[in-house]
């Protein structure tokens, strides 16, 4: 396969859309550079004073890790001065981050989870950066408001993630399929390694934290139970795989086929609507999985059709191979109908 860099890939696809101005390529270049800087720090985390906690607690009520904070600072700094954004939102920041007066601005809005799976950082488990890109709604001199950001996922113009694992990969979509690029450390470039990724229609893997079984409603239990003995058909065995790092679990299922679930549960009031964030986790991964032929729901409703009400709202997430997600929907609808 000819060695195509991600920027060449972007420029090639940019030609296909007459409206293209190069501003999107500029934005993604800043995301890519930020990813390379974060990757450097992640790779040598055990050698430099960057493991462990900062002592702060973030808007999610989570203890902030030093690498989380580092990744967030790199992204905010690089993206704010990119000249193509009017606002940013981070999982680590309670409020919208506006572009300073003295910086050139644009119409794009980016929402990101600087380091997903951060609870796994110190144990050298794959983690990732997730991003979602919209165009602002308001026009002209009007100030950018939350209304510009709280758009349905279906209005995303692009989404992607960078996974820092055995190799570092960028996976993104602009609505023209899903493409994966692997970072070649010897040239410092993300090179096309997984063109036009398609997720198998039915998987062989289910990923869910079964440690929360006792906090699930009956419909959720029935759905998860299904993957342990699908249609009593011993030939169809699903393997259980749960890394506890959303990007890593999602990426594996995207390539191999499978389903990831983070249902609502009663273990913690904060998780009564699931743990994962709609804007910076569910929406971008939902756009990617749909572009790869898969599906993403909150158990019943399409994630990309959900109207966000808050920047950090949580949502139950069922995502992956289409036939597996539809299977879960059957149980959730039956549960909703019977009030189980
Ligand atoms: P953050 O690290 O970005 O807060 O992400 C949340 C997360 O770590 C996901 O990556 C993962 O899927 C989930 O939480 C694991 O949660 P749990 O430990 O409850 O299974």
C-alpha cells in the first residue's frame, strides 16, 4: 500500500468537496500535532514525573491525573491558536472554552476528551483522545453560546480518536467512510494503514463491566445474558472482553466486530443515565461506527438523534455491530414495554 500521510489523505478528500477552504485540514493538523505531543509523554510516562494524580477533582467528580491535565493543556493551547475555531469544550473543563480576542477565529467548534480511559494510565493500558467537530449555528458578530455547541450528533462534520496503544493510531471520519492511520515513529507521520474500515455486521465479542450486574435493571441483564448463550446456539459463542478504556474496547470491536455496552445503573446516582458523556464520547464514536456500517444507541434511541441539554450530560451507550445492537434494542424495548 503506498505510504499516504493523513494530511495527503485530507487534501485528496478536500478536493472532492467544492466548499473546502483548507480550514478543516488546518484544524485536524493541530489535533494531529497535539496527538503526537501527548503520545511522546504517554510513551515515557513511567520515566518522568507524570504518573499519578494532581490532587484536583474535575467537573465529572473524578480525581485528575497529571497526564490528563498535560493532554488537556496541550490540546487547548494548540487548538485555541489554530485560527479556525470559535469555541472548544473539554471533558476536563466545566464550561465552554472561548478563543481569546487576540487569536484569529473561525466557524468550527471542537469537543474533546483529552485522555479517555485515564484510570488505566498508570497500568500502561491503552488510552485515547476522542474528538467531535461541528460548525457554529449563530452567525456574524453574535457571541458563541452553548446553543452553538449543544447540537445533535447527526450535525457533526467530523469525528475521530487517537489511541495510544501497542502502536499509536488515528481513526477519523468526515462522513466519507472511516480511515485509520498508524504513527510511524521513524518519520513521525501518521500513515494510512486501515483505509475504509467496515465493522462486521455481527460480532463475536461483548464488552461490558459485569461487576455492575446487581445494579442493572432486568432488561439490561437479559440483554447481557443473551451474549452468554445466544439463541441457545452453541455454535455462536461470544467472548467477553472488557479493558475498561472506552477507546480501546471500541477500537477492538470496530476491527473485529462486537458490541460495547455501558448501561445505566443504580450503583451511583451519577450513573443513573450511564457514565459516558454524550458530547465528547458517545457522539463521536457513534458517527464513526455508523460510517463503518455499525450502530449506536442509548439502548433504544439512536445516539446521533439525541438533543443534548447539557455540556457534560451522560448517556447509556450500546455501540458496535449492527445485528448485536439491534438484539439489545429488542430486550430494552421489551423491558420498557413491561416496565421491567
Ligand atoms: P474517562 O477516563 O475519560 O473518564 O472515561 C471513562 C472510562 O474510563 C471509559 O474509558 C471506560 O469505558 C469506563 O470509564 C470504565 O468505567 P468502569 O470502570 O466503571 O467500568
